[in-house]
């Protein structure tokens, strides 16, 4: 079971918890004819996976900034932990067109499917959507602008910003620092 699939089940679980139906759940995971019994089974399974993720976090997540500093390169630390920005047209993943799942370079959280990647011409890797629950959104008023900052939902590291001028149906342009990403080409679960 890949991490992206676990996250989908986590979304499923939170839908169950909020009393909503499975309408938002990924096709194939549940049908409209779902019964109370298998709703509970799905929820239990989802909880187990959440517990697994929790154990993983406790084992691998740095406890303070000095640990982050040891784990990350100076450029990664500057961008991820100090909300820096890499120079445009310099990132390793800007031109990459491979299939896979882009993960957080700090903690490994699955963030974006390669299917969501597009060439924005801005000089930073750009995506039209994030994986469900993968990122958090914050109002950023620095540098005389009002922007929406994106952080990793698991470790809180800075990733970039999202803008409402995307060229696809979502209308979103996630503008992400390449140095904040790794590409997992073995995990196809994040693919649409
Ligand atoms: Zn992270």
C-alpha cells in the first residue's frame, strides 16, 4: 500500500467522521451501495494506516531545528525551514517529465502527482492540484504582496505558493521550489 493510497483512505476516514458519504472518495474504493458494516471496516482499516503513519512520524521526524539543519542541505534548510525561495530556472525538477509522486524533501510526505505537473514558464515546478490533505494553506503578506503560502501538512515545511491563474480546469498554479521536492518514480499510486 503506497503512501498516496493511505492518504486517500485518510480522506475517506475523515469523510466518515464528519458524517458525509463516500461521494468524494476515489472511484473503486467504495460504491454508492456501501453498507454500514463495510463503512466501519473501511474506517477501522483507515485508522490502522493513520496509526502506522503516526508511528513513522515519531521515529523519523526531527524534534527541533538543529536536527532539521543536520538532515537538510543548507539550501534546503533555507527554503524549507526559513521560507526562502530558490532562484528561478535552477531547480532539478523544473524540466522533469517522469511519472511518479513528488514528495516533501524534508519528511517524505506525498505532495503532488506527476500528472498534475505543467510548464508554467515561471522557472519553478508548477502543479494544478495537490494530493488530498497533503498541504496546508496560509495567508502570506510579506514582500508587499498578499499570497497564499503552501506548507507540508505533515512537517510544516515551506514549499511555495499557490495562485489562481492556473491554465487547467482547477484554475490553480502551485508554484513550488524544486529543492523542496523529491520524485518517487516507484510509487504510481499518486497517479490519476
Ligand atoms: Zn514534509
